[in-house]
C-alpha cells in the first residue's frame, strides 16, 4: 500500500517566523500564575477567533507570542514586541510579569493546570507522569524552504550545529528548586515525550511519508504536528521548524540566535544550489552533542563531523560567524548575528542564573526577579548584590 501523501506548502525562500513561549509569574512571589485564559480572553479580537500574534499553550501559566511571516528577524522581533506590549496591558494590573527561560527555577510541576482543550487532555492522558512534568518553555524558528527536495538535506545539516544553538540558548539550570548541574535541563526533559527528541535520519521525502503513514496507522499520532522533533519540517507552512532552543530571556538574545538559525538554513540552501555537499553528522554523534551541550553549555567540546573531529563550541562558533557574515548581509541581519559573539563573551542565561543564585545565597526567587528584569530591559542585565 502506498504511504500517505505529505504535500509541502509553497513558501518564500528564507522567509522567517518566530514563536516565543512566555511564563506568567507573580510580581511579588515570582511563582507561576495560572492566568493565561484571562489574558487570551482580554486580547481576543472583537469579532471572535484567535489573536494573530498571541496563542494558547499547554499550561495555564504560559502564553506564546508569534510573529507574522517576515523577511528579516528584526521585522519578526517587532511583531513579538507588539504582542508583548498588548499582553502587558492585561498583566500589569494583575501584578503578573512575563519571563522566559527553559524552565522556571523553583515552581512545582504538580501545581500547574492544563489548558482545557481536547488535544492537551489527550496528550496528558497518553503521557501521564512525563506529560505532567513538561513545565518547560522554548523558542521555535521557522525558515521558509522553496523546494521540498531541500528540506531533509538542510535539516540533517542543521544537526551538525544543534549543540551550538543549544549552548547559546541554554537557560534551564534549575528544576523544581534544585540545581541540576545541567546548562539545559529542558533539553533532556522534553525528549521523554513520544515522538520528541532528535529527528530520524531520513534522506528522501518518501521515507518521511512512510514514517508518518506508519505512525498514523498504528495510532501513535493523529496529525503531523504531534511529531515533536527538535528539528522538523512543517509541511503546512512550507518551512523547516527549528525547535532546539530553550526559552530565551531577552529580545536581543532571541534575535541573535534566530539570526544564526536563519543564516544557517539560507547558507545550506545556497550550498545545495551550488552542488556542494552538506554536513551530515552521524546520528550517534548528534545524540552525543545534544547531551554534551545540555550538560556543559559553553564548556562543551562538540563533535564537528563524521571524522570525529572535536573542538570547543566557542571556537567553532567564531569560525561559523565568519562564514555566515555574507549570508547575514543578504538576509539583512548582520547586526543581530553579531550579537551571537556578545552571548559568547558575556555568557548565556544559565550562567547568569547561577551567578544570581550564588550572589543571593541560593535564593531562586532572586533568579526569577533577574529573568523578569531582563525581559523588561530586552537585554541581559548585570548581576546585582542583595
């Protein structure tokens, strides 16, 4: 029997869209507030339906802001800021703040309420304890690909830079009030869900169609979006959806990491046009790089290629930024891409969170306060003494 037909929507090459999950936290205690439905009701369009830039999520402590389809990450960022400004007209009077990180530093997963929607209830019913543990936040970047034949080669090539994106965005060193020893605890939590984690290593679109057909036939999924890979094609949008990153605390870092993602996809698309081979890291190396980047963050030594060459992630990032400079010029994101070097120099969020905790005798409410302040400022802020 033929596999399911999986059409891939037409999209403009290297168009970009960003999805940013935000936690709703109490302005006084720093704990999570279950007010997402209040926010969504308040911002709902007068004629009914879903807000174009503000979306529902699994938990009632979360809202997601999404950009329109844009040509540059700066334009996408402006959409996200527009959505945040609108949300704040609702949350400020409630004494609720916005925060983004891979995890909330001290909130208890068993105190959180699930959004009253059938697909979320189905997820929790199937996944049980692990599903209820998903008190995590992430960033998804969509990049348009104009030819379906390019999607899987580009996705496979992006796996060679999975660790770089994970390191730059790592922001979940705490879980349930405990220091985990990981830069990104979220990365390893999320992969516990069925169909989550690293993508399978398909070379041809027909292999993906057979996989989707198999999962649908056996009841593993009902719709394609229930495949929750860290990198996945998005057939309905005609994009590659890069879902690697932890929640990113500031707009400046969000745009820099999104620019890196945007440039990588366009770079690989151009390499295919020129008839050159793309990176194709063996799955066992990709899996090891995911663990190393989640565990060690900026101190990670990553496996760079199929020949098992290794280097410190910061050294490889320096080389990568030079390679991508002309791509960034074409995409209009040179300034944002240059910000990646700032993240390397000052350290990603997980390092800042650890410094705040140390400066405040381990108090994780101080860590939340710092994340809230950074979201307000739009950029990292210096660690202050108590």
